[in-house]
């Protein structure tokens, strides 16, 4: 857990630095053969040691191809992209390779987020004035968006195809420094990742308000970083203690911390936690006379129960979720689903949550590797699947354009019924 928190802290610094990066498309740097081989060997050792449920034979075959490719180029950017592709091949959203050098030179944010909704790439959030929420992207530099995605999806670390779509525009190093978007209304928008002025966003804070005074309240928690957002949410729950229904919104919440304080305060009875497993490769397994040699053993913890204290709110709870709820957000949501403490409305969550082993190398390269595999308390698959809503609601492009929050509206309808 300590390593995971350190990793999250470093990642936040890394993300902050990204917003200040300058794209220099001509930037080049050479890596010596020794440095490339050394990095490859470190990557192999770390993944082989920590990644859960690794198929060693398959990984060794892919590693052989990876080494063959990095031996053919001295270019640092090419090494980074090949390494990103190699690690993304493990198909885990918390297992990724990146390089601070790549970020400084090619990591200027695109400025908006888009992902597929019913076969269309829809802009979900934007800081660029020329791109609007609800815009549908059809081409990038004249290439159909589906083809552009298919050619570059291999660099995106994700636990599923859906997760890859969500993360695609958050992987800026695979995009040109300047490119043209074609939208479905035939508009063309030039995106210049260096020159575009992006709207500033303040520090996300927890929101709370009455929707129907004395009856229905709304609370939105943007992330679980630190304790502030949870403390604010708890204060709102105390303020709305008389409400018949509280709608708790964690859509788009990326986690970034521990959600335990708020989770415990809302559960009304003991509940099961995750079934978790990790891989061990060492000790007796290193001895060739052990029957398991050269494989690994799996350690699994299951049937763990958490007993909450006095709840801060014991009334009716509606929980808004979507594919942007990931990592610690999913850790927060899971017991509400399994214990039926809340009615979940919206989309299935991302399906990627893991404790990780984070490595920052002296040359500025970064490797984060999942070290724990989570499954639901009953042992069913979570990774790549996510937590399904009880009532499924998908916003459409037109909803976003018109500012209609269809999931919240559905929650209001439900809250208004006995």
C-alpha cells in the first residue's frame, strides 16, 4: 500500500508537469546499446516478478520480439514507443511504461477528451474553445478516426478495448504536435498542442446542493485524492441528513487515493471486500527440485469482511457511475453494489484497479506494474469488466451538446418514487 501511495504521488507530479510540457517535434536523443539492453532487462525482471497471473511463456516470446526491435534503433522516442507497445500488450490499465523525456518533448495535452459512444467518437470534455462537448470526430488529418485509433491503440495501456478508448486521447505522445480534426457537421478544427490556449480549471472540489429541499440532495465527489474531498462530502451528508434520498455522483472520478473514510460512513452493515491474489516467484520455487519449478505460486485472500461504525447517512442512496470511474473510485463503488446499499445508475465502471509496483529510473523512464489482481468477493472477474450499473444509462452526443444530464434526470425520476 505504501508503494502504491508513493506511486500515485509521483504520478500526480508527472501529470502536473505534462500540462507545462512543450512539444518539440524535432527533438531527438540517442540511447546507447548498453542503456537499451539494461532497460530491457530491468523491465523483464520487474514484470516477471510482480505482474499477477503472467503467462511466462507468452511473455518471453513477446520479450524476444521486443528486444529484437530495440536493438535496431538508437532513437529514444522510438525506444519509448516500442516499450509502451510492449507493456501495453499486457492489457492492464495500471501497467504502463513512459518516459519524462518523451513527455517534455511530445507530451503537450491534446486539450480535450473523446471516446466511442455507440460507434461514434464523441467529445466528452474540452478545454479548447474550438472543440465543444458533444462534437463527433470523424477524421484526424484526413484519416478516418477508426483507422487512426486502430493504428495507435497498441501504445495505450488499458484493461479492455473500452478502457483503451477512454484513455486514447489522454496519451498525447502518439498524436502529432499539430493536426486537423474533421467533425460530423463537416467543420474542420486545427489542434495546435503548443499554441492553443486552454481554459484553466480550478482544483476539483466536492459539490453539494438540494435538488428538492428536504427530500432529494445531490453530492458530487470528483476524486479521492487526500482527505479533503471526502471530508467535504461527509459535511454535506450531515447537512442533508433529513433527505429521503441522496444522489451521490462519482462519474469521471479517477480515484487517486483511499476512499475508505466516505465508504465506511455510508455503509449500514458489514460487507465483503475484494478477493485479491498476487504472484510469488522465489524461495523454494528457485530450486530446480521443487515440483513447481520454474513456475510461480499464487497467494489469494478472500472472504474478508469490513465492519463499519455508525453511518453518517442511512437513508436511500443513488450512485451515479460511468466508465470514467476508475481505480480507487471502483474500490469505493464495489461494496455498494455487492451489499445492495445503493442503486447504481449510469455506465459500467472502467474495470481497472490494482495495487502497483512503481519504478522511476535514473534516466527519467518510468514503469508501473500491477502487482495485485482483484476479483469480486464471489471470485467473478472484475479486471476489464468493471462494475455494472443496476440501471444502464448512456449519454448521447446530442445530450452532451444540449447539456442534458440523462443519468441525473433518471436518478431524479427514481428518487421521486416511493
